């Protein structure tokens, strides 16, 4: 542990070794940086930037400069993390370090994509990708906590990269209001895939899917992992369909960030099942505990059960983790206990899905809408259920959990005297809304549960709008500064498919049914 801290301290010192070129005047730098949440890191790193030069004429110039500086130092921090290697890390530290390698790589890609002039990028796109970059930094830190490594294990440079990204979020926020579109999404369902028509789908999939997975040997592969590996070797970037026949597939599947436009289609909930049992209690991080992890953008899942069987006693145990931008899950099931469904980052849509769990079982920092879904609270070991734990760490991240026209009820194993809450604030700016949904009597009258004392209670945004059912009364709800009984359709509409995840610009291509507004 001491060696690790020394290496992090060294990475902090090397962060200052840049060639300073005084292209911007100190007065100019101070003036622009004063408009950011973290002016001191802005001033310092802008003056040191190897890209320093020219003139900042307007806010657009400043945004480009700020993103360039954030990218420059994110790349430097990624290189520092790689340089740690494994020789000075024990097994616990290594598990978290391996997460950080993946997360920092993705962080650099996200910022670079937002900066790249050759990439079609709306203001909403940039805000999404910058939000994800910041989430990656926070998740890296959280991994060390998961494996029991305490103390200041992250270098100060990492903190400052977080500040630089937060500054870009604040600057870019003004550009998202008039351009709420998702750019470049074209690869939806193939024409032969007919959502909701199971018989037609099954008759077509075996002959028209790119590959077929079947345990009995009747397909191209016997495991989903083998089929995903085949997808990595394909030519082109069009929709790649993996048809997974009915069966129980005991494996952990990782669909990496380079595997875009992959579709997993199964024979239906409870028929095609992918199951694993990794957990924090079993020695892994929350991030790596997922039975199925998806990072490649444009992912579509249909007709599959994702399951984690680690059980409630093993704490965080993820059935599915999605960091896929513009991803869709249709008629799928997610089964676990604590941390079942990790809606990790980017923009996601879930339609007609079933989600089972106990503690924080829908959690993460994506911009996500659940529509026409069933949410089932199971029997917890400590007699308290919390449905959501949303992880927004910055007020300018465009993230949150929106649950629309869905049903919250008890699973068959839920017993009496269990208190079930709609959510609790995992992070300071946690944001969750329930709209026009049915809340059964299992919901505690207070509705929401604190995380730790008064943490986040005035900075979060929790809302309820026109919900029904025995647990929907807001009369005895919490009195927190950040809690809202939403009475305005205009306010509620901010969290709809059309507004919150720009669904009108990309969901039609998937052929999945959706309601754009309230």
C-alpha cells in the first residue's frame, strides 16, 4: 500500500512538467476561468497547456480550449496509471487498478470524441460524453473502496482532471438547450427482426442472424462469449445480430467499447438466460461483478434474462452493466439482489422489462428512461429495500433515472415488515423521477431514504408526478429541499423519452415501441 501511495505521489509531481507557452495573457485566462466552477485548476492548467496560444474570442473558443486542456491531462493521467504496472500492487489493489485502466481509456475516448472536429456532435452529445468521462473518474476511485483499500490512493492529478472535466460540463451546458439530438444513430433493428412477434422472430433468427448460439450444438457457437469474440472479427460496423437460443448460459460476457451496434436477441424472458455469480463479497469490484457488461455504443438486447446469483449476503452483485450510448433493452429481465442493474453511463432506454432486487437495485449515472416496466422488490436481509441509487456527482451532468408508466410491486418472496423506498442519494446531485407509474402499498409513506445524514438532501432532485396506487400518496413524503411533488406537465416533460434522452432522433430506427412525451 505504501508503494502504491509513493507511485501516486510521483505521478502528481510529474503532472507539473509541461512546456508552458504564454499565448494567453494572465488577465484573459483569469477572466474566462472565473466563469467556471473550478477557476484555479482552470487558470493553472490553461497556462501550462502545450496547446496554449492564440486568442479566446468567445465562449465557443473557450469551450474548445477547455476540452483540449481536459483531454491533454486526461491522457497524461491515463499514461501515469498504466505506468504503475502490477509489480507494486497486491491482489486487491490490482483488481481496482485494472478497472481504472479500462475506465481511463474510455474517458480519453469520450473527451476526444467531443473535441474531434470530424465527429458530428450536438451539444447534447458532448454533454453526454463529458458526463461519462467524469463518471469514469469517480468509478475508478470507487473500485478501491470496493476492495477495501482506504486512504488517499488516487493522485491529486486525478482530482484536478475531474475539475477540468466539470468545467467543460459547465461551459458546454449553454449549448445543449436548442439541440437536443443524438447524432449519427442509424443502425437499428434489421428489417427481419419484428419486435414483439416472437414466432416470426424465432423462425427468422436461425437463418438470418449473423451467428447463432445454442447449447445443444445446433448453432455456430455454444457460448455467448464465443459469439461476441466472432463479432470483434467482423468487417464493417453495421448491425451484428447474435441470436441466443433458449437455455441457461453460465458465463460472464463482456461486449467491449470497440464492439458497436451489437444485438443480442433471445427466445424470451425466462427462456434465454445468461447467469453469473461474481460479487464484491466474492472479491471483485462492483464494476467487474456484472454477469453481462456492455460498453459498445448502439447495443440492443431483446428477449433475454440477465441474472446474478451471488445472493443478498454477497452485497454488490450486478446482473447487467450498460455503458452503451444509445442502447435499448426490450422485453428483458434483470435478476439479482443488491445492485442488480447498473445503468452506468450514456443514454439508455428500457421498454417492457422486469427488474428484480433489494438494495439500490437500479443504480448508476446514465441518462436513462424506463417505460412500461415492472419493478419487483425482493426480500432483503436487513428488512429495507431501496429501488434506486442514482450517481450524479456534478450538477451539470445530464444524467438521471426516469421511471415512466411503470409498476413497482412486491416480488413473490417479499415478506411483511420490509420497508421499501423509491431511492436514496448515492451521490450529491442524485436525480430520479417516477412519473405516471403505479406504486403498490409496499412503498413507505416517506417515499425516500437518506444515504448518510443530511448528505445530498438539498442538492438532489427527486420528483413524483401523477403516480397511482396505494403507495403513491405524497402526503407524508420527506421534506427535503431537493424533493419535488411535480404538478407541472412542463416540468415533468423534461424527463420524458423525447427530452431526457433525445429519443425522437434515434429510437425510431430501433423499431421498439416508445412514448416520446408524457
